[in-house]
C-alpha cells in the first residue's frame, strides 16, 4: 500500500469518526433534554443518533440519522403522531446511502400518507436465484428510490362500526444503474432479467387495517396490509410484471411488562420481474441473520415472532425467531426449502414520550449471520 493511499484512508477514517462523535453528542443532548423537560406530552421532538457499522463489503461505515416526531394538529388528542426519519452514511469504500422515510397522519386519523425517498451508491453480494448453488459474486449499483402510499379511512362514524380500515393507492420506483459485476459471473453472462439494470415503476390499490394502540411502539392491536402493483412500460418501467404484497402483525401484552409481537407475510409475483426486485430472504426487518438476497425467487412466504421486555432504565431486550421460504411458483413451496433464523437484541429508548427505540439486533442462521443497528422496531 502506498503512502498516498494510506494517507487517504486515514483522512477518510478521521472524517468519519468526527461525524460519528457529532452524532453521539446530539443523541446524548437529546436524551438529557428529555429528562429535564417532560411536561409537554405532544411536543414536537427532534432526536439525532450516530450511525456506525462494519461489513466486509463496506468496511467501516459511519454517518448520522435522526427522526422528527410531531402531530399535524397539536390540539387533536386522538390524532396519531407522525414521524419523519432521515439518515446517511459514507463508507471507506466510498459508498453512499441516504434516505428519508415518513409516516404522517391527518384530519382526525382519516388520512394516512407514508413513503420513502432515497439515493444509494452501494455494493451487493449476489448468490443466485431459486435453487441454484450458492456461489457468491458481487455487483455495484447506484439508484434513486421513491415509495409513496396514501390512504383514506373508509368506515362510517356510526357507533359500533370498526374504524380501522383504510383504502388507498401506492407507487414504487427504482432506477438500477449497475456499474460493475464479477467478471465471468452469472450477471456478467446476462443470465437473468435485469442483468443490465433498468427502471421499475409500478402502482396499484392497497388496503390497510390498523387497530394498534400506538403506531411507533404498539403493545396491543393488529396491523395488516394487502396490495397489488402492476409494473408496466406504460408508466415508465422497463419490465412488465405484477406484485402482490401482504402482511399481518399482531401485538399482545404478556404479564405486566412483556409484549409478544408476531408477523406473517407473503410476496407473490407474476410476469417478467428483474432479479433485483425478486422476493428475497434477509433484511433488517425480516429474517434477520440472512444476508439480504441470499435466497431469492418470485414467490415468498414467511413469519416471525419477537418477545420484548424492559430490563432497566431505558434499556430493554428482545428475543426473536422466524422462518421463510422462496419458490418460482406458489405450488413449488417445499418444506425442505424453509429457512430459519433466530437472535437477540437490545433496545435503548431514545424518546420516552413517543417510545422510539434505537435497535441493535444480532441474528443467526445456518448459512449467514448479521448485525443490525437502526431506529424503530423491526415490525
């Protein structure tokens, strides 16, 4: 390694460490401020947190993130709190990720709008599709991302009718620009749809059921979603296919302090979907412990459970486990292909009023493992 390269890496490392220390100071300041001033229940709250992690593909990654918690009408005591989360990081491999996601509630909870805006310059491992042998190769990609969902409450105001059902519309957009692949690998051989990158653009109807007692840290209630999106060249997609996505989450108190959270989900596709939008196993929220995309195919079914319990002060612990399976067709699901993950995690309560946690999870499977540090619960 040359002196110039060493100086460049040291300079990058020093910059990242300073960025981390600034974020650390902000989160300590935010927590201290909450302890000293806790009189306004629905006061707008800004909390900043440092972001630091290490993976073989990124080496050291450091950045900052945070959230804004507020109400669109502070005088409405029944209105659910809204949240905007932002984050960004820079790695020693000169990779960039930046994002903003939001959940907002309006007009006495009659309207609900959520979404994500982001830009990523990243590196991924690719392990194949379906039951192919797990041979690792890599690809680098840059892509902007847009996710938008808007819902309206549909139940009547008459007494006795349920008021948890919402109908709406959703839109999805990514533009994948693949800048490098493993020479001679399956992507280099253009073996899959989307091997040269491209845009996905899809929209469709969505239905949501939400009876949770708290949208940020629920202790009781049910949340469910069922949607269908069609990706078509007519609306800017380079690929034609359909996507059904659905999940149900249930939250129940156990004893005086414990919470049992369960989640079942399905992602089903038809048509010519690109490899980078196939259903896959592994993420910070589902099948924690698997590298994202270690198993991927058109169809996926999965479930997970998590026990959450306070420990001391602002600290709590969780234990979780789950299963998932992918297949090319629904009638191809096999028990032998079901994968399992399990793990444990710590939570630090960053905002007492809104019950917002900083989440640290360690997940394991027979094939890979993972460490996850982020804001909010997995589901």
